[in-house]
């Protein structure tokens, strides 16, 4: 660029190829400078000014010439390189067209060479092409950047020159207001030209930024297609790699989607604002705000005027609609995900002092029912159930049970007790009791899972506030679980408990109903409490100190809290000792003044010796060897145990020995083996069914995994045995309680049931109604009794020691005694007097059943009132095993 001096009298310039050079106005006498102002409106050209706008640069106004030679040296012109004429351009185009076929043929030859070349050559060519493209892009970017930089510098220099010229005119040459207005008009033209350049630049930038993603995707697609054409290469396509990286980013970062939406919103607003700035007269801040209004409300562009502003506003509104559609999708997905989390039981349980049940089995319904009854006095409690099932399915199954939980809330959560995160989700560290249910199926697998659950519970960092009650299926695994859990763990071996109960109930008909009353929370149960006002009293006086409870034992503080059932009368209650009682509720009893009770004497002080019995086992259980050992301890010498099942006789002895039974150590019973199917009548008819004292129908090992199938088999066996007995036993003319006539089929079986006791192991509670209605069997509802025991131990872990002693081979047990052991026919005595007479035999009477009653009364009221007793009445006592 060259600056040449011009003649002061001819201030002309080339309009097309030169920058307008400033000239000066006619000089006037100097005047004091006046403050000048700039108008905000668009200026119009005055007749005396000659303003030109070149295509690529801003124009500056040409001022009027002067005749003063003083400033002649300042007038210069700017010469730009002259553009080529039309002929040269046409000549160049023709030469380019002539060269095109040559280039095309060269490319074809290069393509043929690449296709016939090796894989390495093609890779080198591809990399050379990529490097060339990168170099070209870098060079173009550098040139564009340099061009814009030079352009900005030229504009700055022009502005500075113009401002200096205007200042000179304002200081020296202005003579009137019109001249000053002309100067201000020219300054506005300068600003207008500057604004036009910025607006054009903003429009170019916005279009360029919008085109960059399209070009990038086209390039990625081109590179991916070029890679896919190479069958030898095993590298992933570029578009797949990019999609994979985006997927990883969205998966790893939880707030990636909202962040991407925010970035997209900001880009639309910024690009739209730049585009509006390029097509409207507003400033950049107003354009950005207007762009936001178009994004937020697509209807705001309706008042836009002009083709350019309308196209830009429609584009911004369309982008805004897409953004809000994505935002609604994200919000909808977040809400749906939250509701799914709540529906599937993934939310955290924020509770304290709740009962936590881990696992799911058919005992859950009875367990929840018992816990609801236990918490009724407290206004209800919280029970949380966590199992590896869907939350909705668990809630539906619980609703189908139709139990009245009496204010207790049952909360279900889906999770695994083997995962610490799931345990924390149900506030395991704040639970007052944790019940681990045994799974249905294989006993060893169920106990192994229970063991792993105990390990998970002991690994909770926060520690456990409550104790753990574990239901086991095999007695042999109890030692291992207690070794892992320590003092926190209390075990209930369901199979062992049911087996012992069946043996006790077979020897003493009616004991099953008494166990249901004691284990369940509906009637009376065990409670332990400390009573300071009774310290120093003997146990004999403590027995008659509670009008609404019956003391059964003492928790001795000096023996590390050991519970002694049925202690001696002379035992003196110490300061820290606690009293074990049977009462209706923990707040329903309290000691009262000591009443005056007449002791009396026993009508007879001995019990006749036990006689040999004949017992039949129908079916085969896993713990058959344990039942045989317990039965050997209870029965008199010379008793017989018949085992009738479909297990081959040569395998039975092997199974019993593998289970730990030493046949040579059996002292009181003799084993008799019979093979057959218990649901086939001809097989049962081969047995002397009328000669057995007790018949135990066991849930067979082959079908015990299915409660309904096992109960159906047990019920069929029961009906067949009773029918066979009714045909063989002589009819007795007596009227039996119930609604069935003497000559009916059920009536005949009821008479047969008077001759022998049949105990059926029932797994499904629904079968209970069938047996209780027919009254042809004294039943044991195994699942319900186990659930009762679990609930009782969950409420108070100390009760587990009491139950273990009552179920054990040694110590005390529940027994049913005839009334003639304590009184004479027609004698009038109060319950306290009968209680003290029983103490002469070291027994504790906890209830009775009258001769004309169907159920026993445990912890009777009005213990001081006298009543007339019959020798047909029976008493329920806690006594040492004989």
C-alpha cells in the first residue's frame, strides 16, 4: 500500500480501487472549539461529501478541499493492487479447464495403483491425505486469521486518521453550526460503517459455527466408509468409536444429560444472538436476550419483520422447540426412573427400632401375623421385609394373606441380604431384631445361605443394635452358625422343633393346642421382668403373688443371666434377679398382696410306671435319626417303633448311621421296618393299624419342598388309616362331640380316633381347617408353630433359652396330668390351692382343661376363687422329664 501526495485543488480519488483519503475543508479563522455530539440515528450524506464503501473495507468520508497549501502535504491517496481485467480472468479459467482432464486421468491412475498396491501403501496414502488435509486446513485457518487481523488493523488506523482530521476541523475550520453538524454526520457514518463490519463478521461466525458440526459428521462418515472398505483391518470405525465414547460419558457421569442440554441451550442462544446481530440494527446484548426469548417461547418471533430476521428467528425457535422437547424427555425419564425406583423397592428405609425380616418363605404370613399381635399393645410397629423378589409381587402376596396386622406397617424392599449396600438400605444397624428365614428347598443349601447372611450382618461397619434370629433346617449346622454369629445369634431349628413337638404330642394328646396358645401372642406367652418389691421372697411365695400371671422360673443374675425353670421353693429372689412368667401381655400383670392359701395334701403321691408303647412312623424325614433318639429317651423299655415308607430297607440303616445314629445304643425301643407307599390302601392294610398307640404321619422327604403336595399326601394317608381302623375296630355306642352322626363315615373315623392318636405334620395353614372340622386327628401345624417361635424369640431373645429347654431331651417340659393326682372327685379348690399342691411334686400348674371343654385355659383368671373339680379334668404343668 502506498500513500501519494495529491494536489490541494483537486481532491479526487478512485472510488473502486482506492481507500478514500481525507481532505480538508476551507480554512476559517480559528475559533474556540465546541463540544461535539454524535447522533444515534443513521446519517445521510451531505451534498458536499463524497463517501464510498469499498467491497472489503470500510469507507471514510471525503472532506471538501481547501486552497491552503499548509495542509497540502497531508492529502494522500491509498493505492490498492489493481484487480486483473476480464480477459486475464477468462484466460486463467480456460487454462484451468484445459488442465482438468489431465488431473482426472492422474487421479484415476493413482487410484488404480492404490487398489493394486499392498495394504501398507494404502495406509501411507491415507495418512498422507489426512496430513495434507490437516496442513491445508491449518494454512487456510492461518490465512483467514491473518486477513481478519490485518483488516481490523486497517479499520483501526482509518478510525484514528478520521478522528484526527475531525478534531482538526473542529478546532480550526469550523465556523458555524452547519459545518459542525456535517462533521457529526460524518462521524455517524463512520460508526455505521464500523457496525456494518461487525454485523457481517457476526453473521459469518454464526454460519461458520453452524456448519462445523455438519462438516465434522461428513468427515467422520467419510473416514468410517474408507475404513470399512478395507476388509483386512480390524479396527473399529470412527463413528462407532465416537458413539462408544459418548455412551461411556453418558453412563459414567450422572449429570451428563442435563449438562449436554445446558450446553446445547447456550449454543443456540449465542449463535442465534450473533445471527440476529448480523441481520438487525440492535446491539449484541439485545440480540442475545431476543434469542433467549425465541428459545423459551417459539411464538415470540411472530412480530419479526424482514426476510433475514424472520429466517434467523424461525431457526432459533425451531432449535428452542428441540431443546425443550429434550428437556421434557429428560424430566419425564427422571420422574419415571424415580417412580420405578420407589415401585421396585430401591429407596432407603429411614426407620428405627423396627423388625427386619430377611428372606421369603411360606412361614412369612404367620410370622407377620404374630408380630402384628405382639405390637398391638404399642399401637403397632414397623416390620421391614427384604427378599430377592419384586416389591410389587411381595406386596400382592402379603395382601392375599388377609391377615389383620393390627396397626403394624409392613414395608417391602427388593434386595439381597448378602450385599452390604442392600442391608444399609433397610437400616439394618438400627433394627431391634433381625429374622433370617430359611429358604424352601434343600436344607444344606438353605443353611449355607443363612450362614453367609450372618457373615454379612456381622460385617456391617455401624454395628448391630438388635439380635439375630436365624431359622435353620438341619440341627448339624447350628454349631457353625453360632460360632460365626456369637452371642448375637439365636437359632431356631425348624425341623428339630417340629419333630420334638410331634413326639410330645403323640405321647400326650392335646398338647399341640397348648403349644399354640403359649407360642402365639394371641393368648398367653412368656415374659421376663425385674420386680424390686419382691426381693428377698422365696419362690413358693412368689408363685401366688401375681393374680394375672403364673411365675415359671428365675433369671439368676449371679449365674450370668441363666434362666432356671421350675426352681426349688426355697430359692430366695436376689436383688438383680428377674422373674419368668406366663401372662397375656407384658403390661397386664403386677405383683399384689400375698393371699392366704390352704395347701392341703395330695390324694396320692406317686405315678404309675410307664408301659411299653407301639408307635408307627409313616414317611421318611431328613432328621429321622434325631426323632428316634428322642423317642428312645421318652418311651418305656420294650416299646416298638414301626417305620413304614418307600425307602428300601437296606438303605434305611445306612442313612441312619450316616446321620449319627448308633443302633446298638437304643435302650427302650425296637425298630421294625416295613416298605410301602403310604397313599396306597393295600400297602396300609398290611399293617396292624388297630394295634398302634400313636401314629405319626410325617411330611415325606421327597415332597417336603412343596407344602401343598406334602399336605395332600399326609391328608390322604390320614383318611386311609382312619377308614381302615374304623373297619377293624369294634363300634362303640357313644355320642361324640360334633355335628356328625354316629353312623356317618366321619363319625366312624371319629370313634376310631378315640382308640389311637394320629399326629399329622401339616405345612400349609389352609389344611388346618379341614382337620379341625373333621376332628379326626390331633394335628401339628408345623410352619405356624415355627413362625410363632421365631416371633417370640424376635421380641425377646431370652425366651429362646426357655424354648430350648422345653424341647430338649433333659430338663423340664410341658406335660398333661390327670386331676386325680392333685384332688378328689367333687372337691372344691381354688387354682392357687391346686398350684401349691402341685409344688409338692415339684411341678408348676399353668392351666387346665375341663372335661366338657375343647380347649385348655392357660393362666386362668380369678385364681383365688374356688370351683368344683372333676377327675376327668386335666392340668397342664411344667415338670421335669421322667
